């Protein structure tokens, strides 16, 4: 089990990027969450099998047609034990 926290900047809010990440997480059997951050970025906290996690992160770093990923900073952190993946709603919105 491996866990990473990712900060994504670019055109990633208001374009369905969180839903895209959610779908990819479920497909790749990744647990954790994705949420919008103040300032226009997105945070992804994800854990799972290292190979599946790498595939998931690669897809998230390239985005999809409606989004544009400019920076994708990831940091490995201690596993937490998430049991599912969800879209978190930011308290500032």
C-alpha cells in the first residue's frame, strides 16, 4: 500500500476535473479523496497498490480535454487506510 498527496494547478476547477479523477480512482481501485483548493488548484490524496497508483497518477497528471494541468506536485506520505474514494466539498465554497 502506498499513499501520495498531490497538488494540481492549472485549469482544474469548474471543468469536471474532480469527477474525472473520481472516475479514474474507481477504475484503478484507488482510495482517498479529491477536493478543490482555495486559489484554483485541486488536492488529491490517494492510496493503493503502487503500480495502480502510478497509472492513476499518470492519467491525472495529463488531465483530459476540458482541463489543463500546469503543475502536478506529489509527495509520498504515510498510508492512512482509506476505504473508498470520494469528492470532498471544500468548506470555503
